[in-house]
C-alpha cells in the first residue's frame, strides 16, 4: 500500500487500531467522499452516536441528524 495522507495519519495512531479489510476500507472511504462532495465540502464534523449521525457544517451553518436504522430499512444488501 502506498503512503497516502490517510495511511500516514493512521501510522501515527498510538494505542489500539481498528483493522478493516482493504475492500471495506475502500468502500467506507468512497462513501465518506461522496458525503463530503454532496455537501459542497462544508462538513466540519460527523459524529456517530449509536444509530444516529450528527453532521455539523462549517462556519456555524447549522447541523443535521440522520437515523441510520431508519435508512437501512429501505436498503437491500446484495452479497457477491
């Protein structure tokens, strides 16, 4: 794996690290990039609290909450 900014940051983590298979890491990174792009790169923070997510925007533009459990009820998983 090449040294991307994320791999450099992850290499500096002290303590316990989470292991993700490369496919899962790529999928999560793509999903987060999509969220960041669709919000015009204005996300200041994204906090997961159990099955809810709070997304705060930069410059006090506000925040929005998502219920992940509710979102998954409309989602169909397809295993390869």
